[in-house]
C-alpha cells in the first residue's frame, strides 16, 4: 500500500487514563470545546467500539468524529481515518494498556504505537497525594514505544491538594499540564450501556460550555497543543462495498448506533443513504437494503410497537424480498417481542423467531470474529458485542459462526429468515481471511 501525504497532515495526541472512570471523557470534551471556542481547527476521535462518545465530540467541535479500533481495524484503516488537517484529540478507552484477552490487544496503547502519537495521562487524583508519582512513573516506564508526554490531574480537591500533587511529580521529566478541580454539574450521566446519548441532552450546549470553562481555567492549552505530533500519512485502505445502490438506515435515539466509517464507505462506493426515524413512525424509504442499527429500543419499545407505518412498511419490504439487516437493538426489533425492564412485553416486527427481554439483565461483552456463509453480510468480520438483553427464544437458521477475541469458538450468532437477518454483533470492519486475522489486523 502506498502512503499519500495530504497538504496538511494534521497533528494529534492521545488522551488516556490509568483506569476507567478517571474522567477522561469530560476532560476530552472540555478540551475539544475550549479549542473550538478559540478558533482552533480541532476534531475528536475515540479509541475502540463506542457509539456514544463520538457524538459528544461532534457536538463539542462541529467536526466529524471517527472510531479508531486497534483490535478490529487494520493499521491502514486506522491511519486513513485519523488523517486530516488541524488538531486531532483521540480519547482513549478504559485504562491505557487495557485491551482484549489475552495480551491487551486493541488497547489505547496500540493506537499510540500505530499512529506514533504522544499520550497525555488523565489521572483521577481525588484519593491520592504523593502516590501519584510512582503511578505516573510506572505508566511512563511500562512501554517505551508509548510516550507519556504530559499529565492532567483530575478531580483535585483544593489548591493545597494540587500543590502536593505537583510537588510529588516535580522530579519527573513529564510536565503537569493542569490540575482540574472537582466540580459539580460537569459530568456525563450514564445508563447501562454507557453515557446518555448527546441527542437526548437538552442542556448539551450549556454542559459543553461549562466543561470548556472548567478545563480552560485549569489546563495550559498552549502547552498541551504543543505536545501534538504530525499524524502519519494515510495509507490506502480497502473500503466496504455498499450492499445496495440505495440503503435505508434507521436513525434516531432508539437506532443511533451506526458506525460513520461504514456509511462513509457505502457512500464512497456510490450508494445513496436514506435516513428515517422509526420513533417518528416514518415509513421505510424505498431502498434496496434496510439497515436497523443498534441503540436503545428497549427504552422506546412501546412507541416502536405502536409505529404502524414503520412496522407495516418494514414487513412489506421483507415480503418483497428486500434484504433487511438488524444489529443488536435492530435485531431485537426484528423479533416477535421485546420485554422491557418493567416486565412488559411489546410486539415487534415478527420477521425473525426471536424473543428478547430486559426483565432479567445479563451482560454480553467482547470482541467477536464472525463469518456469514451467505447473504448481504457474507464473509468474515471483526465485530463487537455489548448488551444486557436476555434471549428467551431464538429459532431458525443462524446468521454467523463466531469466535471470541482469543479465537475460542462461540455458539452461532443471530438469525436469518429469507431476506431478513440480524444478530447482536456490531460489525466494525471486514476481515479478508480469518485464518490469518492476527496478521491482517
């Protein structure tokens, strides 16, 4: 593959943390908004499989946000998605070195290696003082290919607390870029799959402005921007072929989990994407392929069950042989019924012999390698599963054979019935040959 250098390759750095829950999302959003308010050309990216944080990034900057997944994507795909002008801030996932079993592959650290970008470590200092020094030193020394270029101290209790932390880190060769105080009202509310979606927050603009003010008042933005390094030249990565010339995509707060890079590939392949809202009882647009992404249909099950135009047009499309594909939440809507957390069953499309329930939740989480022998999703895929639904009944022909991240065989995933298919797997990228997938990704 040939590298092609754009006129402005842009600069980037990675925001990571020692562990989940350190506040890096709020810090990242505050930084993105603060730079945008300064007139800096800034954009965000998110490490790993995440649908929610990227929409907050986009609201903070007005620029598109991409997912960069070091487990599911090839280095060429990662470099092509990261490339672009201006300043790129990549928000990490979990702890810096936390990834898939057995060796942590797909961790934020992998992105730092792939893109050769420095890391700013966001440390939750709320319950520590001098212990911050060995913590930071340990992360800095763990892998010399992952460069810890700066530290942001988060949730600092007082100026005295900040002084203690800075004093402890004074002998380190790593600059402290700021000490962000604990502040009520600057946080991102969550539910069982992560944050409440950006589109659901009526106070989104005000929240982002508060986060920007808090970060701009506590962090040296010029010093942080000065740590960014040039992004590598993009490599020509294979694109996903569109499943049809016209693709209908459900798009609202119940069906919001579609990866932008997949839709962008389809558009680049000549497809027209027609969005519609099942929650608004839109009819499925005329199309050659219908895609129901994941989301939170369980929170809107009653409304979906009452959406006669949507369900009727979906059934007619399936009856006419148009391929209909659902992922996770979209898969559940293709079934006969969905039982919500209160135990109430709601009738769904009835296109697959499937019953799901949230009355008794069970976590299903992890990367998957899946293979479909036929149909519009035929071939091998790198995918991710993350849901709490219980499958009460699933009868019919499976859609995928599956293994976990370690290659351990799993039960077949999903169902297919004529032109209708779906599963709980969120597809991320093609794997041309799963027998050599460790080398390909």
